[in-house]
């Protein structure tokens, strides 16, 4: 039996076991991952790894020596078929049984797949794992025309990479603006202009109807539009991998339900990362987040809980997206705001968009301004009461608002 068994091969799974060993946890640890890769981070897959700027060694969270030196057993290329909570046992797809003392479910999420005519054609890809990225990169190197379905973060990041590598890119999006679920129209307009100025064609209010071709996709049919293509990348969102927990009788609703310590209803089972639905005291709601920050911090929280330290997870969410040489950073959840204020830098190359509710700062979008973004994270965490005049004055030091 392994005292701690972690299911998953992503950032949250890795952070949990790294934090345990960093705290001098001496008990046995096993990690079970469905891919034939040691744990890795996903953001580079649509950015620098896809571009070819970094190799696998920069994608892995730790190298193989780390697991060997820390006596962490790796079970790779295996899936867990079911959890027997009574016997504290996991059945793997090869029939083997792994027993646990404490179980950590860090199963992450999977892509939402489309079910339209022609979906079975080859050269239609989704981007979620290393194999996906390798396949798409190979096509980028050998094909001339790409259609991307969906103008969210993944779609736009892939578009930027492919475009810079000489591929003709078209994006279809059923909404009336890019990144419509997560940012203000002002941010959408900025990034739409960025892509179109670089030669990407964007078709808004354009719903996918079907794919066409013989064996391999060659056409994309959408609302009032027919686009020739050599390959397709679909970015239609992701779904939490909660089925394993649900089948074991654990509460799941848009993710595996956990408390502020990332503990499920079963005191010996924890969950962390994309697959969880957790309470957030700062935002006073339950959330399921898809971000590196959330994955890392929840991994730390699970480790603390296993160690008996009970440090509650209480973080303000933040995210980022790299497109061309432009960086978008977001802190907070902006959906419930009643006012926005834009603050442009004196050089005109960057700006901040502040989201306010009853004069309290609840979220900030930063474009090409990582320095001020660090201050904004603290301001949002404090829900700082702030005037529009202070926000608009680009010469004023945001640090003074922390006092």
C-alpha cells in the first residue's frame, strides 16, 4: 500500500507531491498518470512548446531524477477504472490493484468535443496534451491553411503561433466578439484588432455547421460561410473529469465538491485542480477554475491537509494569455461589475482595465503591464475602495493605494 496516491499527471498533482516532500513528508507516495509522460504543465502547449521555442524538459514540472531521488513511484500510461472507498483500493485498467491511505484526485479536465457532420474526418484536432501539441505542430510545419473553431484563449493562442510560422489562419466564432465569456468588449476589440492586423481572418456570429472532405477535412461550413482548409483546431471549452469521483459516490456538480481544505465528503479523499468545485471566501461563492494558479495553490492546500496543518484555500483567481508578443493578465472575476475604468500608460503601449462594483475593485485586466498587475492582484484581494480619478491618472503610483 502507498500511504498517498495521486491520480493525475498535471500541475496540481505535481504540486501536491512536491509540497509533501518539501515539508519532509516521509511516507510512501505513488502517482498514477494516464499519459506516458511524467507530470507536466499545459500552458506551454499552446504557446512556446507549440512554437518550438522550448522542449519537453521545459514542459515537465520536475525531471525524472526528482521522482527517483524523492522515492515517488510513477505509474504511467495507466488509468484508474474505479475507486473502492470501503477497501481504499483503486483498480487500474491493467487489472492491478493499488491501495491507498490518503487519495488525491487531480484528474483535471478534458476537451469538449464537437458532434457535427464530418467530425470523424482526419486532421481535425483538439489541444489538451503533449501528443495533441505534437500533432498540431507537425501540421503547422507542413500545411498552408488552418481553420480554428472558437475564439477563446486556446484558439487565439494557436492562431498567433500558426500565423507567425507562416500558416494562413481563419477563426470562426459563434459569439459577437472574441474571448466573449471572460473579458470586457474593450479587451475583445483590442485582441481582435491585434490578430486581424497580423493577417488572421476572424468570422464572428458564425456557428459551425459541418466539416467537409474525403477522408481528410478540406472544408469548414458555418453560418453563411464556406472556408477551405488543410486542417482544423477546435477550441470549444473543457469539461471536468469528475466521473471517477461521481461513480465512487462523491458529490459532484460542475466538478468534484470539496471544502476549503480541498477535502471531499470522504475524509481520506482530496481533490485539486481543474476538476474541483470549491468555496471561495473572498468572492463568497463556489467556483470551478481552469488555471495554473488554482492548480498550484490547491495542490499546496491538499498537501497541508494531509500533513494535518489545515491551511484553507482562499485565493483571488488570476489567469494569463500570451498572443504574439502581447500579454494579457487577469485577476478576479469581473462578471458582477457595475463600472469599468480604463487606465492607459503614458507610452501608449499598455493599459489596465479596472472592474468596479459599488466603488470596490473586483477585477483587473492588464495588457502588457506585468509590473502594475502585481499591485493590482493585491488591490483586488483587498477589494480596495477606489475613485475613478485615482485609476485614470497614469502618473499616479498604484502602490500608494495599498497604504
